[in-house]
C-alpha cells in the first residue's frame, strides 16, 4: 500500500512555479504510477489543505549526446488549491 510520501516525491522549484504559488498553484514531482485521485489525497494529507484541481504531465527521458545514460522520465502534478484553503508553508519563504 502506498503512503502519501510514496506518491509525492519532491516539489519543483523554478521561477515559474514560484510565481504561480501566489495564486495557490503548486508543482510537485510525483510517482509515475500515481493518478490524480491519489495525488489529491496525498497533498491534502501531507499539507492539510483543500485541493481544487490536479493536472498531470508526463515527460519522456532524453538520450544525451555524450554518454549512454538517458535522463529519467518524470511525472509532474500541477495542484491548484481552493480559495478558502490555506497556502502551503513550504513555498512561502521562497518567494
């Protein structure tokens, strides 16, 4: 059985994701086998917030020119919180 910490791997920290955090939109790297329902439940359990919607994106791994080690395929989740929900404290100090 998966725990919430098996579903959510790490937050994605980029300029674009930090700009969207002001609008209560956050980006996380998630397990490739996780679906939207599992992601929504995991975010609610870990951070104690209400999730409005979850959008997911899969990226393919790429073959590098120098070397035979490809970059790993990943799955990202774009999470939007409800208006009455509190923000995620992890992202507050980074903006």
